[in-house]
C-alpha cells in the first residue's frame, strides 16, 4: 500500500516524488508481516488458484509490492521471470536486502511455508522452504521504481507482462473514484495483450488504518471493478470478481476485500476520461 495519490488528467504527468519521512520499513514488516493474517491467506489462495488456471507466465510483475515478497513467492512457482515494482526506494532496498540474502532482511519463511501448504506441495519443511526462496532469488530479475500516477508507470519503453498482480495499491492511494480509475488504467497498461491482471482491493472502505494513521480509500465495490475491467477490454467471460469477508480487520476500517482477475484480448483504454458518475450517481472526484 505504498503508492501515493496525485490528481491528474488523462495524460498524468510523471512526478516520481516519494516520501520516506516517518516510514520505518522494518517496523512495518515486523508489525504486519511477522505472521500470516487471514486477509493475506485469502489473497494468496486467490492468486494461487488463478495461477493454476493459466499457462505458466513467461514474465510476471508484482506492482505496488511495498517492501513485501509474499506474492512474488507465490508467483515464482509458475512464472519463469519476476519483476517487483514500487514507488518508495526504501521498499525496494528492503527487497534487495532479501534478494542478496542479508542477515538483516525480513524473514518470509512463514509465508513461504503457507504458500507451499496452499499449493498442496506435499512437503513444507525447512528444506522445501529454502528451495522455494532460492528459486525466487534466481527468478527475481527486476526490482523497479514505479509510479501508478504515470501514464507509463515503468517508463515508456516497458514491454508488457504476461501477468500483472497488484494488491491493495490503487485503491489505497486516494479517496477519489476518478483517480482510482486513472491509476487502474495505468496499471492495466502493463499487461500484454492476451495477458492476465490479478488485483486485490479494500471493499466499501472510505478510510483504512496502518501504523496508527488513517488513509483514504475510494469505497469501491464489485461494480467499480467490473467497470474498470470492461474499459480495459478484457474478455467478459474471463472476469472473476469475489468479495471475501475479513471481520478481523474492522478496527482498521474495512470488513471485506475484493479479489479479482481478468485476461484475454485487451483494447486500448478510451482516451476520454470515462465518467464514473454514470456508474455511481455521485461526483467522480469525490
């Protein structure tokens, strides 16, 4: 949840500004990723189930990864090459520390073990965990700066990916439905024609809490995700949009999450900004 909102028109200016003020990566990872919370387990289950239904992606991207690697650990069981991307340089440094096997890097073994259990791999002992993590270190070939506010979030020369995953990123950056749609358009641009997008978002959430601070969210639901997928030109028959209850997160501002995927031919997102007001009956920029 590390992309920061920027109000913009269709041609969003690329302003690679970041703020690491008061951002303690180690404290964040310790507080939220020392154990596998129910929300993360649901997300991993959905990602793994989606991967099972696809040909093995040649290249996959985890967009808005923050300082985390659990989704990449799930992806590397199928994808041959993986890139992770985020706005904050501190988050990218944390990932590089782990990739370089520094002793000070965060321990992702609990998540690796959970992923192996969910894959029904048969064995999830220390040896199997070590093998999966070694596999990710080999297949993780890109740790990239990214900005969802930009029309080209990874730069104009970026080739598309067979699979792009992005969890709790665009929806955690703004209170505006229109800005959320702009961010989604930019993330979708990273999916190669015929590729797959897998996303997670907070459902019907106006504000979420992390580290004692409140952050905005555009209060999206299934209709908004369907609207975005339709604009992106994904095959309607490929759309999967689920709502999962997470009542344990009520104190953090949400009680359910959206988990969604879509694939197939992708048209160019309309040049004119689509009016979210036609979907919601409310001002798009609220």
